[in-house]
C-alpha cells in the first residue's frame, strides 16, 4: 500500500499548537511603574484591567488612581461652571483645590474613591435600584410626613406616631414611638424637620409641629435604636404649625396665622444627654405676614459671625400671576437681632406704580413686623402658582403645574439681599408636583402624573454662557431610571408594636405620588407614594 498523500501544508499547520514568541514584559515591571502606566488609561479601560489578573485587579483599584479620576471628571468641570474661577484647576492633593469635596480628602484613608466615583457616575446617568417599603396599610387621618438625613428616613403620622427607617440591610424599621396620650391625643403632626447641624454625634434631633399649634423636639439614638421626647411646647392660638426648621439651638416655625417665630434653646441643655428634658426655649422674635402664601420653605444658616433665618414663600401679583418672595432675619450668635430684609425677583427695567413706596418697603434695613406688599412687575419666569418651593442658599427652586420649574439665584451679604431673575427649566412632560434642591446645586424633581423623576445640575446658576449652552443641549438634567426593580414591598405591622418586618411579594403597580414630597442625600432619593388601594410606601432610588 502506498503512502497516503498529504492534503496540504495548511492542514498540518492548523493542527499544531503555535507557540508565541511574545514575552510577558508587563509582569516584570514593578508595582510603581504599573501604577504610572495605569494612570494614563481612561476609566472604562481601567475597569477592564481588573479582569486580567489578581495583581492588576489590586493595582487598578488603587485609591490614588480613582481619586485622580474623580477629580478630573467631577471636580474640575464644577470649577469651570462656578463664576469667579479665572483659570482651570488641575489635579492636586491640596484640599483648597477640591472645592466643596474637600471633606472627602480630609477623611484620608476612610474615603473609598472608587465607590465615590461609581456613586457620582450613577447619579450622572440616572442609574439606580428601586426599593419600595410599605409604611401604612391605609391612608392616615393626617398626611404622612417624611424627612431624610444621613441615610435615616423619619416619618410622622397620627396613627403610627414617629418612626425611623433605614434602607441599608434587611431590617428597615429601626425605632418607633407613639404619641403621648396626655399631650397629643387631639393633635396630629403637620410639619417635620431634622437638625442637620449635628454631624459629629450619633443622635439625630427631630422637630415636629402639630395641628393644635404645639411643637416638640425628639431625639433618635442610633446606637440604642430608640426615640425619646425632650420637649413639648403648649398648644397655641395661632393655628397649625405649617412649616418648621431646626438647627441647634435655634428652631423656626410658621403658623396658619402667618406668624413666623424664632426660638432658641439653652445650648448647655441641648448638648446634654438625650434623657434630659429641655428647658422651654426663649422667643427671640416674631414676624407676622400678610402676603406669604404656601408653599413655604424655611431655612436656618449658622456661621461663626452670626445666624441667618429665612422663609421663601409664594405670592400673587396683581396682573401677572404668581412669583416668589424671600424674608431673611439676621442675628448675632447671642440672639441679638441685626436686621430683617426682603427680596423679590423684580425686573429692573420696570417702574412700579409707587417707586418710593417700593424702595421703602423692600430695601430698608430696619426691622419690620410685616412682609413687603406686592408690587406689579414684569415676569421673567412662569406665572403659574408654585406647587413646591425649595430653598438651599443660594438656590431657590420653584416647581409649577405647567411642566416647568424656575431657578432663582439669591445673593445675601452685608450689603443687602437680592434675588436674580428667574430661569425657566424644561424637561418634564406633565405637572411638576415636587422639587428639592441640595448642596452644590444638585436638584431632584418629580412629575405628578407620569412619575417622571429627573436629576438636575444647577451649580453656578444659568446665567453664564456655558450654562445656557447646557440648557439648550439638554445637559442640565437626566431622567432617573431604575436598573433593578425589586418589586418587593416591606410592610411593618405597627399595630402589634413588635418592630419586626415581614416581606411579601406585591403587585409591581407604579405608586401614585402623594403631595409630591421627595428628598435626597448623597446615595439615594426618597419619595412618598400611595397605591391604588390606599397603602402608602416609601419609594427609594439607591444610586450606590
């Protein structure tokens, strides 16, 4: 039998295993040199390097690499948008060049820069995970009030009392307290506020206003997971406490009779143990308004030089719909009143009917006991009545029922108080039921009908050329879309008072937002929703 002929040289070549002459020169380099090479890679290539080997995974997760990437993407663009920054900043370890992100640098090794980058990246894309937690099986007599601070959600209603929730871990309810029968039996909560000035302690101070005009101060001990009452004010004849703000030791209230009152608690008592009852606060001043209409937004700002309290409110004009006003009260640290100032976003090109009257009412630095009267003016923003107001200096954000929002920039210094012209913001397709603006100009808004949520970047206002280009290009806001819809309702049986949570699979029907309340912190957005059968739930959008 003859030899079998070869079918072809290419067949033999394909069956043989080829040896590569390329050497792995990368593994021979030191960790220091590899870090220098990785620093030139974009973020998406840096994350792909983590999948190559255990060594590259450890090096690609180096905090300094992600710290530099965080600065280049999130700090430097902010510096360009802020008015007053003459030249671009470059990556530096100096805290002064990190603007308001300097607190992340001060934490040193405690800051997970990769996690911070991922968090801010998810915010910029609107990518998050949604969790629904049921807090009431049926609507309460008074609306459920909700506030969010440092990952803790506080709710107050007439049925279940005061409760604190956490969205981290399996156990949602961390503390609850029923209203005392001797003082709040005939009253329901009407306003709620959290003291955000106390960031160094584990205690969370909460202030609650009631329908009978009374208000109370409560404290949440996170370690002991307990709530306690530290002070209860007697009912008042001025009506419902419609709004409240708390920044230790000062407390600001607004009543149904349009009476704005500022109280001060003893500093030594409020810093004592949570079990010590507070002495009655001292009334520093009261101002009565005749032109302040809801919605309202109260704020207290404390500094080394003094205290500034303010109330933002809606007000009608004679011929051109609704606008906003701002009343600011400046005090020294010992409680001495310096002045009371008023401001409205008036058009400088328009002359009021009575120029002398307007100047005397709006620019006089003397303390007055009433707000300025409304003057006709040319509107530069929406004339629809605001559905919500949110004031976080220097940003004043108003939501409207005509699918728009108006942003005002507030200037407050020793020379005076002014509100710049309003800038209309578009993006929603239905009535905007609620909006909340936080630090650095980040804001979140929600639509009433379609549950359309949007994240806005409003830092520096909308007056610069770069900001106007971002508005035209639609870069000022992004829609929030949940990537992982859990569809799980976590219900809490408050009637048994055992503080345990049960999990039940429920229908994933989209909740109908009630009263448009929403808030957010660095990691999550919280909404108050209501199901078609009346059950109320907290809808949490987690970006971490």
